[in-house]
C-alpha cells in the first residue's frame, strides 16, 4: 500500500479506523522494539528502549525520543509528527542554523512519499546527500500521528554530515506545508523552522540503588502564571522545616507540569548562604525590581536540570549534604521558561524533586569551581570568531588543598555568558595532559545542565586543571570583559566530586601589573588621541584600546605567557596560606591528541537515493 503518499497528501484514500490504526501501530512498534533491544546489546534501561524524550517545537507538533548504542556507535531516533501536512525535515547543525545543516527529510511530491539523507547549503537550499547515512527502520501511522523510526552513526566520515559527539547538540527542524516536486525544490528559508538543544550521547552508566529510608522533597513554584514573553527566569524561595537535620541528597529528578513540556527549558535549585538567618519569601521574575537583594546570596547549586535530561544519581558512596548545623534552611528555585510563541494564560507548578536520606553515606560530595576569576582583567576583543581564554587550578593549589588519595570527579556543569562557544577542562600531571574532565565543542550558554561523566576522573595532589573557553564576539564593537553581568563574560566549570574538601574555588587571572604593561605598550604605539591610562578602570582602559592586529595579537600573547594571580580559596572565601601572586604560567610538554572520528575503510552501504515510504509497511 502507498500509505506514505496517502498520509502526506490530500489524496482521497480511505484512512484506517482508530482500532485498525492502533493495532497496526502496536504490531509494528513491537517488532521494531525487539530489533532495537537486540541492537543496543544490553545498554537499554529497563523502563524503555527509547528513554530520552523532548518536544522539538513550542506547539508540541514534533516529539523526539532516542537512545544510544555505544557498541554500534549509533543513535536510534523516534520522531513523532502530529498533524503532519506534507512533510518534515530534522537534523543537526553546528550552532542551530538551518543553513549548512545535516538533515533527514520526509516529503511528498503529491503521489509518493520519500525519506532521504540531505543537507542544506548556506542559502537554505536542500540537496540529497550522495551518501545516505540515516537509515529508516519504520514509518508508521499511529493514533498520535506519524512515527518515523531511524538510526544514524555517530561518525559517517561524510564531509556533509554532522559529527555526533559528547556535549551539546543543536537539533533543527522544519515543517513542510505543501508537496514539492523534488527535494531540491525545498528551501529552508521558506519553512516554519526552529531549534532545540540536547545532549544526545547520554553516558551509559548503571543506576545506583536508593536507600530504603529515602524520602522526597519537592521544590516547586506553585501555580504560577507563565508570562507571555519569550524568555522568563522565575525565582521562588522555599524553606526546609525548622530543625531539619543533616541529610544526603542521593538523587533528584524534574517535575514538569503536564502540557508545559515545551515551555520549561531548564531549572536549578540553589541553597542560600548560612550567614543570614532568614530570606524573604519571594516568588516572581528573577529580574523583577521587587526581587530582594538578599536572594543574590542563594548561589550554592543543589540541583540543575535541562531539557532532555533524566534523573541525576550520586555515586553509591557519596551524597550531597544539606540541612543541619551550619546550613541554611532556605532554597531558591529558578525556572527558565522558553515561550517563543508568547502563549498567554498558561499556569505551571514545575520544579525539582530531591531524594534524600538520613543514613549518611561514606563521603560528602562537594562542588569545586574551576576556570577564570570573575574579573575584567580577562577580556575578549571585539570582532573575534574564536578567542580563547584559559583558567588554571595550579599544581601548587591542589598539592596544598587535596587529600593524599585525591578527589574523584563524577559530574560537571560548564558555564559562560552569551559569547561562549566551546568549553573544555583538561587534567595534567607532571606537565603532561592525562585526561579530559569535560568537553563541549558546541557549547551554548542557553543550555546548561549538570552532566554525569562517562568515567570518574581522579585528581591527585600536584595535578593541574586547565579550563579553556572559546568566545565569539563578531557582533560586538567593544571588548567583552570578565564579570558578573550578562554582557560580561565568565569561564567556569563546576565539578562535582567526593570526598568534599575545604577547597571550593581554584581559579586564576592574569597578573594585574603585566596587564598594565600591555595597556602602556598599546598606548605608546597608538597614533590616535586615546588613553589607556592607569588612573582609569580596567574596563575603561579596554574600551579605549584601538583594536587592530597589533593590539589583538599582543593581548593574545600576553595571556599566553604572563604570570598568574591564583585564587586557591576555602569555602569561607579566604585563600589557603601561601604566595599566590605572580605565579608562573604552567608549562605543558605533552598534549592529548584531538579526538578523531573513526572512519570506515570505504563508502557505507546504503541506498543510492531516497527511500520510498510505505506507511505501515516499514521500508519499501
């Protein structure tokens, strides 16, 4: 039967009854899942062969589910399309643009339906890929809509294809409203399109068992009215019971109000500072003038969730302590609503459910802040496509602050502001890079979550941790300096580890005296009447720099050789005893090779052209 064309066009073909459709769907999916479970070779979580699920568009028309086979180095996708008109395109691109994207397209010419691996050029024109690497496993009409089941290798060694790797993946989509005579007749610029960010390659780690006495605490903003604007950060203060004793958080999971899955983008729970006895019970937009200033002291992260993530488990031997003496009873929930359609009147009670136990585990988990100090001493010139800044947790600091057996990093949360494009933290020992703690080559400041590491990284006393951030300031005319403001920049990796130590922050910045020498040099070589004078503030001095090849290259060189001011800080914000100024820049004698995709010896077997889709009959 040519059901694909019937589903995708206005042809007068009888549709199956609801009971027939449900039966067809159940049979086809059951067969597919048997094949899928076998293909995933034991890596399937027990609750579902496709456990990860996200809405792609704000209206809920497209829903994506997926799982990962590390044995096959393949991602399995299930794309549900509700109310399909004439086709859909779905794929990946470097930053979420539909120009220059790697795509799979389902379309109809009015008579037949086709599924094909495609790509888009810089004008948005769609082209059939000469190497078909998306493999259609099933196309099926379901009671919910049209379901496409397909797979794609991480690496295809096709220059037109996106390399699926660890970190953020920008998914793109487009809706076809009418038939097209050919794939090449489609241009993405004329479609209803969008993007969604996820981590596709979830770590394949076992789920620890929870203690028998585990209890739950829901931190959620009750029945709030989501503002009818594209972006809202909502802050809500919650309070632990009086006399709440010391417990360990062993797991947390999201609570998303049904129907709002496409609006709730990410959520975080922060613990407030114990230096204040009380905090105002505020619930409202985080940028509201009514928000009490004291909420700025609620910055200690207890939990963080982003779209596509599932429950977060602590290792069996560790838990995150909260409650008890020396710990604040006040928590701040922050919910990011992404509402591009500016939907009005939607109410929400989303939040995070903490699972905790009074049976304290062997180790307290801790959070260590790596990267750059929040200071304007570190700056990015304007009109830069890929400017790199590096922050150092030096061997001197880890030698002094870590226990002899070291610490074990099991999770990581990367953070920059708006110009961040790539973040990586590397562990070095004896001058040689040894391990990648976390890397995101497609980092987005709009998608931040605590991510479990595939393998625990052990940091020993005397080890060095280098956090590198790559920035893009092509749309800016002034230097972007480091700082807390959203238009300033940060370079941070919050690593989660055990056992907890006194070390809470291990970061660096360029020595201030050497930066003043840079300003003096730039000023002396400048023919214009500007002044990077020492009596001006550092942001003012950077604002006065005439950005030419000399000033850009000299700043880049300065950051590459000048000594450091190192912050090796306790949780009290005081530094460990020692001399931390004018510290020599660490020398790396051997670097880890850049990860290279594994390529097959020859072209991948597959169809030479698009697959004709027969709805209900799999591939045709």
